[in-house]
C-alpha cells in the first residue's frame, strides 16, 4: 500500500535526498520514514512509518504503542514489539527492536495502517506492570497515558480483573489504587 504522506528511504527518493529535504524544511522525520512538514501527524502515519520495520508478524507494544496512539510525543529509541502470530519468528535481529516472545492475543491488538498495535488498555496495563517491576522507575509514561485518556484507569482495572494469570497483577492493582486516590480529591466534612 502506498502512503501519500509517507516517504521511505529507497522508494522514490534516496535516504540522502530525504535528509536534504528535511534540512530544507520540506520534510520531517516520523518513525522510520519522512512526512511533509505541513502534514498533520496522526496515529495512522506513526504506525505506517514503522510498517517496514515491524512487518505483519510483530505488534507494537509498550512505549511504541503509546507513541502510535499519540499519548507521548516522541518515539522510543528502541521499539517494543511482540509476536502477534502463533508461529515464532526464526529471528528478530534488528537493533532498533526490543522483542518479547509472548504472543499478543488478538483481542488486545488493533490494526492501524497495516500494523498491529496493542490497544490503549493493553498498552497501559503492560506499562503499568513494567512500572511496578522497577521500584525507582519513572512513571512519566504511565501518567502521560492517564492524562491522554483518564478512563484508562477504570478500563485497565477491568482488564486486569478479567485477565488470567499475568505477571505483576497484584502490584499493578495496588498502583492503580494509588493513582486513583491521587486523582480523587479528599472529601471535606465540617
């Protein structure tokens, strides 16, 4: 599929030509591609820009999915992916990818511009479970997702309740409780 607003190195223009156009202010980088400087950056363009990197067998998850959805402004240095097909890939050797060999369930993924991306609820649940794993970790991305879609708090609690055995489920629920207490103002009594 050809994207009218995405330019990939080696297609119609070389990498050097695209970078020159970027220096001239005509193009801007988006993921692994370039887009016109005056085009509106959408989740379709962000996902489509990673299509060649991810392919049809992998799904974007964690920080990469948060970027595609528009919850964070900058893409991660290494894109988080996991397989979305039953068969394990023979090799994932790209240094730009952080691969997890756990299949993303079909219900937890959505197709955006030909790329499978974890749903916002699954993305938040994954990032939340990663956050509780690291005691001193930065929770900026978790808070950014909540600022983007506050209803994720309730939706993720329901997802965790319905999910079978998943790692760090109990600490993630406790962290959700803390986030909810922070967001709810105390009730004053006189």
